[in-house]
């Protein structure tokens, strides 16, 4: 339960997985029951991170202390760089009885913790889709696939963020940066996964059913094959910061002293600078 009363599935941080650097949090939200989410996330602060909201269905109304206001719907993305401080509100609502999406938090390096906030709202129509002959269709939110570049750019973690749909008995493989953290979130169907070689090898593959977070921690290839039904998953990678972090709710800084200063700024009215 988060916000003012939103039920969601949280993959991390948990006791099993705290901080796959540079990623700080991953939530999957959505329900057939509006009472599970209509309370939403009223105005609240962030500092030292970036938040990424990607919608599958329904809508989220947003407004913030920078003066931004709008609505993101199915296929849209909101990439917000909190930097030195931002207040924002996210209020989900159903559309045709449906509401579903994801939120990812990405760390900022120490030199950008206090940068000026930035807000990017990316319409679904501006996200390129790549169709591969092996039966995969890929929405490229950040990063590059087959020459198609995602519209989210100039992010410190150098992220890749892909939404991949596999037809039944189809496959997908991709080379990834060997020094990047690579995560996948399977949110529909079943698929087998492996890393390292880049070739599908049934003897080394693991069959996984949705919903599941997969941490790909070896090699520089990922290979996935769907079972007898379609599968959908997010593939996310980013460059680790290799810096200490101190969390306090919606704030992630490098030292306890910076957290104390953040709380002082909130009390003194100096948290947000426009």
C-alpha cells in the first residue's frame, strides 16, 4: 500500500532485493477495482532521483511545482528528474474500466543530486516500435534497437527501457552492456530466460511465469523464448553509480547530513526553487 491508499506489486526495494544500482524502486500498479487506486498519490516531494511512469491502460493526472500539468494514458511515459527538489501529484483513474502501469526510480549521481528539476512527458505516438522477424515487437522508450532510438535522452544512468511483446513460440536476444545492471519484468505469460552466450540453450534456460522480476547478472547477452502463449516484458538497463546512498522516503542522497538538510529545507520553505 502506497500513497493515499494505492495497492501495488513492489519488486524492490524488499528484504530480498534492495538496490540494483542505479535502480532504486520498481512498482507494478493496476487493478480491476478502482477502490485499489483512486486515492492516488497526492502532492508529495522528491529529491535526488528520477521517477519513470509508463502506462499500459487508464490515465494518470499529473501536476507539479514547476507548473507542469497534464494527463498520461496508455503507452505514454512520464520521466521526471527531481534533482534538488520537486513537489508533484499523480492521480490515477480508469479508462474503459482499466488502469495499469509501472513506476521505476532511477538514482542520480552525486554531482546531479541538486540539479534543476526537469519534466519530460512522452506521448505514445512518439515512441518507435521495432518488429523483428523472430516474432518480437519492441517499443523503444530509451536506448536503441535496430537503429530506432527512444525519445528519452540525456539521462545520467544511460538507460535502456524497452517494452517487448513476444508472440507464442517466438524468441528475442540482445547484447547488453557488460558493466550495466540489467533487469527484466515479465508481466504477461511465460518465457524462458538465460544470459551469457546469446544463443538459446534449453538445458540452461529457466522457465518463468508472470508476474516476475528477473535480475540478469552475468554475461553480456540476454536470450528469451516464449512458451505456447504470448509474453510481454520490460527490459531495463542502466550504468551503476557505485556511490553510497541514504534513503528517507522519497529522498535519496549520498549522506545522512544531506537528508537532514533536505528535511530542514522542507520545514524552512526552501525545498523548491523555481
